[in-house]
């Protein structure tokens, strides 16, 4: 999912996706420890997706603060 698609989501959708993706990362970490994960590149992709969600949420939070301060 690219950043443009993420920016089109609502805050509630972003928070839900963030929670799901964090759960997925935890599951991937368990799979690495137990030796079940063969495609370790999914860890990197998942971490970057979490960072994108968090960045967009932070952008929205800052824009709300700016609008509220005017």
C-alpha cells in the first residue's frame, strides 16, 4: 500500500490498520524465532508499513493542532 492510498483513509481506519499490522509484525517475529518464516523480507516491509501509518497519523495530528491554534 502506498502513501497516497494511506492518506485517503480516515483516522479510525488508520488506527485499525496500524493495530492489525503491529499484530502481524508480532506474529512474524514469533515465526522467525520458531524457524517457520522463510521470507524474512516481510519483516522489513511490515515495519515500513507501520512507519507510514504512524507518519500519516502524526501529520494529521499536527494539522489539527495548527488549525486549533489559529
